[in-house]
């Protein structure tokens, strides 16, 4: 991912945080590739009080990770940012 792409994602995430903070309700749905032409399926509407804060916290964590990558792009791209063993390799 280029620095410009990362900057664009950061700006979009900042915008989304403001949107969800100010929302009255949030529509949540699933998208199935088989039925993707129909758009979202299994939709439900939740009040912002029910889910808005959780979405904001998720977006804030993503934003923090993107900002960290922007500060040190080489470490992220080379896998140096996370020394923990990969759970799929049995901890080796």
C-alpha cells in the first residue's frame, strides 16, 4: 500500500468516526456473494446507542494502526511490528 493510499484511508476513517458519532441509527446487514446483486441482505436497524459506540471504538483502533504504519511503514511491511508467533504455525 502506498503512503497516498494510507493517507486516504486515514482520512476516510476519520470521516466515518464523525459520521458514526453523530448517527441516530445504524443499518447493519450481511452481503453474500451469491446474492450480491441484491445488495445487503439480512438487514436490521439499530439505534446509535445500541451499536454506535462499538463501531467508533473499532474505527479508532483501525485509525491508530494506520497511523502507526504511517509513522513506520518499513516495519509494518516487513513484518517487524509483530514478533508474536503465528497461530497457524503451531507457535514456531
